[in-house]
């Protein structure tokens, strides 16, 4: 299982990645290092466009430059089976998020 974390706030990105790695170590020890974190949607999309697909994406929505929502749209065009979870402080975007069929929207 490969997991991507996208958040431009370093503290939030590190915390989420640490929690995911803890979960992976407990439930899937053979994949404990399969979580990559990105500080920009552009960096994530460059990785995805280099033929590296992730199974699960945890995406912040509001970011400088390319938003997490736009990243989700591009990711969804490449894969209809991946899991997208939006992680944000802004609940106002929940309805817009459902256009890319997320698994969940965590505020």
C-alpha cells in the first residue's frame, strides 16, 4: 500500500505522516515506509506523472499555487480506483470535493 500526504503546513504534514506510518507499522508492517509527504500539489503531481501512483491520497485543499482540489481532479483522471481523503480546516469546500468522489472529507 502506497500513501501520499499533501499539506503545505509542515507541522500538519508531519503529524499526519507520522500517524499514517504508526498505523502502517501496526496493521501492515511490510509497508511501513510506503508513505510519502509533499508540501506542494505540484511536487505531488510531478511524482504521480512519473508513473508513481499511490493507493491512498490525503490532500489538503487550500494551498498556494495548485490547490489540493485541482490535484485531486488530475489524480482522479489517472485513476478511478485510488482513495482520496481531503484533510482541511475549511468545511466550506465539502460539496465541491464530492465532484472527485473522495472516500472522506475530514475537517
